[in-house]
């Protein structure tokens, strides 16, 4: 997925001399091809992320298309006020790339773990939020982001989990992608890194339909309702706090337009107790496959399908 991101950035610069990539002293290997091909369109703003967003806003006001890269614990979390006031208030065309969302940088502790970024950004007006699950969705949302005339946040989670899609996809901002369309009364909604987990578990639960959600805001409400109407129970997977993330999006739509039983699976509103690698932290927070399987099974036992 990181290769897809790198290639997308190079393609954007090749097609638009006004595209400027800014980084807060991160991502050197990721940007090797970009810096080699378009050095004049690359700015290392240093460890000064808040200032970097201000610079991006200024560039956007003068006709440039800034792309701001950082770890998601810093972009958007550290710079939330600047994103809100400098960029989103005036609907400026700035793309924010938040890398390492969730527990990717778990060994560095809570300061580098990002499980609240969707919640923090969902309430900011004018901001589109993407969360791709593999290299094909990454390429698709990068193309979509360049076509949006306002601010965009792209949440980048674990990048080496393998492909979800078999080939390149065409994608419209806001749509959900139905990966399977089985004759099942269970639907799995998932975003980012958790789409792969949903795929791996679907057959164990009445061949549950699996839906990838690359756009968290705006979302195709009519499509969500259509999927809910086909289901008696939905399960939502996300590597994010269960509060105000994808699960909340689906529950809000369901409550207003199509009430059904929904199980939200994510981080249960707490910090990590220990440092550890990615696999360890998934287990600590109950997002490993074995625990996911157990949670779903126990939930289904409490209701009548």
C-alpha cells in the first residue's frame, strides 16, 4: 500500500506542477521517488507540524495543491486546530495524509498510537475522510482526493496485510464497496486494516456479506440503508475507538432510517496498557482474529437470527 501511495504522489506531481508535498521530517524512503523526480515540489517543514499546516494553507490560497504528510498521531491529532481554522474554515484544497493509524507504531507507546483520529475529524465541516484498506483502494482514494475542491484527510493504517481487491477499482467518493453478496442475513462493515479480518471471518458466520468502507465522510447513506435492510444484524470492524468512528456512523444511520441490531468492534475507549508490536496490541485490545471470532459468536448467541 505504501508503494501505491508513493506512485500516486509521483503521478499527482507529474500532472500538476502546483502540487506541493510537505512533510514534518518523516517518510524519507517513502518519498525517494518523489524527491528524485520533483525536488522543487517537496518541502521538509521539520518537526513543526502546526506551522506546516499554516504553510499549506498559505500555499493553497495562492493556487497550489498542498499534500501534507505525517504520522496520524500528529496529522491530524496534533494539528487539529490548524486543520479546522486554517484549512477547513475556508474550504481550502489541502490533502492530509495520516500514516500509521491505529497501532502501527505501537512499540513507540501511546504518543504514537492513533485510535481517535476519525472521531476528532468527523465533526469538522468541509473535511472529507478516506480510509483505504489495500493498495487498490489507496490508489483510488488518492485519485478521488485530487478531484475534491476542498480539504481531505486520508487515514493510512497497516500497509502489509495483503490485497483485498483482486485488481484496480473505479471508485466514487462516499460509496461502500460490497466485496461479497451472499444470501446472508449478517453484514460485516469494515474499514482500513480491519477489512482483511472481516473477509477472513465471514464464512464462519453464515457467509456474512463483507462491505469495505473507504469513505467515512461523506458516506452514501442510501447505500448503507439498503445494506441494512437486507440484514438482521450488522457487525462493524475498525482499528479505532468505538466512539465516533465507523461503528457510530452506521449506528447513526440505522437509528434514524433502518433500526437493526449492530455490534461495534473496535478499541473500547481506553489507552494501551503496555507497549508492544502490532500483533500484541491487536490482542490486547481484542482485535486479533481469535478474539473477534469469540466476540461475534457470543453476540449472535444473545439474539435470534
